[in-house]
């Protein structure tokens, strides 16, 4: 396992959430982060997809990584929760 993946996994281990599980996997020269809804066996069951985003090596190696990672993780969690809406007044279906 690469040092980058290990660093991201160590940072992810600092976060625990009752609704979401976090995972990191190698992706090219970077790392892909996955956020999964814990109470779903897949999109077919609940319609909830797996949220993912990628980190470049320069982001992980930066000295401010813990802080910038937290901000990005929180932003992605916000987006993921919004994407979970089945219906809302702004949704344009069709």
C-alpha cells in the first residue's frame, strides 16, 4: 500500500459517523475516497449511491492536509446528503 493511501486512511480513522462509512483506495497516482450510507446494501435497495472524490498527491503531501481534508470531507458530506433528497422544490426531473 502506498504511503499516500496509508496517510489518508489514518486521517479517515479519526472520523466516525453513525450514518456514513468512509474508505480510501489507490486511484492512479492519487487516492479515491468513498462515502457510503451505512444502512444500504446498494442503490437498488434505497436509491442511495456511493459518493466518491479523488485526492491528488500534492493535496495529501501538503502540510495543511488534516485541515484541508476535514473541510473537503465536510463539504462532500453536505453534497452527499443533499443528493439523497428524493424530492425537493428545486429538483428538475425529466
